[in-house]
C-alpha cells in the first residue's frame, strides 16, 4: 500500500472519530467509529454515484447525511481523524475532484479525506498483498491491485455496455423476455411475469411502457425475483442466473491473466449477488476450474463495506495517544 503522510491533530485519540462512506448504485452507508474502534454511528441513505443520480442530488444527499451524523453524535469537524469515501463509479481524477469539492463544501478539510473506488477499500481492508476484488451488486466490476494501487480492471463501465453478470444485467434479461411476451413475440408466460407486474403496480395496458422506462436501480431490484424463481425450479430463471455466474467467471479469469497473476491470488468477493451462497460457490468453483495453475484464495468481508472502510480509515489516518 502506498505510504501516506501521517498527520496529528489537537484532539486526544479517545475523542476522535473516523468516518467511512460506502456509496453504491442503490444505497449508501455512512459509518463512524471512536478511538477504540467501536462503531458509534451507522445509517443508510440514497444513491451517491453522481454519474447516475446527478451531482446536485448527490451533493445534497452526502452533505445532509454528514451533518445529520455530526449533529447526532454532537461532534465537531476538529474531532474527525479521517474520512474514507468509497464510491462505486469513482474511477478518474475528475471523479475524485467532484467528491472532494462536495465534501469540502460540508466543511471537511481536504487533508482528512481519502476518496477512491469502492473496491479499493474492500480489498485493502482484507489484504495487504496483490490480488483481486470482485463486486457484483447493482453493477459489476473486477479490479486488480498491487501493493500500491489499482493497476488493471475489467468491467464496471456502466450499462448498457458493461456490468455484465450484475443485478442490473439479470433484471434486464428477464424484463427483455417479459416485453417479448407482452408484444406477443413469445407465447410462453412465466410465473415471474405476474410478480413483476405486481411489483410495479401498473395496469397491464401500461406495463410495457413502464418496464421500458425503468432506471438501473429498479431493473436491478428485479434480480431478487429471478433468484427466487430459479430456486423454485424455473428453467428460464435458472439459465439467467447461470449465465450471470459465467459472465463473472469470465471477467475474473480475464483480469487475472491481464494482470499477469501466476501464483497465489487472494480474491475478495462482495455485493448483493454474492450473499446468495449457491451463486457465490458457483462463481468460486468456476474460477478455480478456469485458473487451475493458480492457488486461489477467496475472501469475504465480515462486516459491511462501510465497516471495512472504518478499518481502512484507521490505517490511513493513525494518531498518537496524545492526539
């Protein structure tokens, strides 16, 4: 991991707080811990990817959430040791600058900020070696890290061109079939179609219009129904879930070869899709089979990504016992 300048402040260590933000395509988690590492705040709010939600919306959401936390904890900015802001879709220096400006407007000094893609925090909290982080939630991305930086990636460029194997991708696969059925191009009505119609509560005559206009988050939300029906034996849903797993396996395999990994590879898996044990095992077994020449070690975060961010924040912003 790259060396970072250590800065000390006037507040004693036991009175300091560390802050972590995990921003995804569907929701954002904001956590804080005290000097002992005990979590003292945990809250969820809306999307924080400005590329999909818009800069003004994200700025208002992040700043409001930050001030609400500080008010709840009765804390001052001077008591912040450091803050890690890990955001899905934060890929370039321009992206980092956008989030820097947003948090500066909230009153946080730039030297107390560390902003990165969400995969970096997740990976660094579990491994100091080189390896891979795979995220499969609303979107999907596979990143390779050495001891200092992200140096290779596959996917994560956003829909409709990328994010294969993600919740969004699974949702679009079943919704495409449903629209074909609504248009009369496919005569087979699947049981899941009725549940999707009930989920969005619209008249049948307007259903195709509604489905065609769904945003990324709502399309991804349909993936939960696909997983449910796949477990109940629906062949179409099972095929979609299998295709999603194969897409992730292909991306992970391609990245490992692109990165030149040949020996032991720690692979961190995170995201809503991997919370399904059978799906996760399917992906893990597929990767091990495709990379037989490598020693694959799969790792799973024990807590939420935001909680992982707290551990990383304490690494990045250590303080002396005196403050």
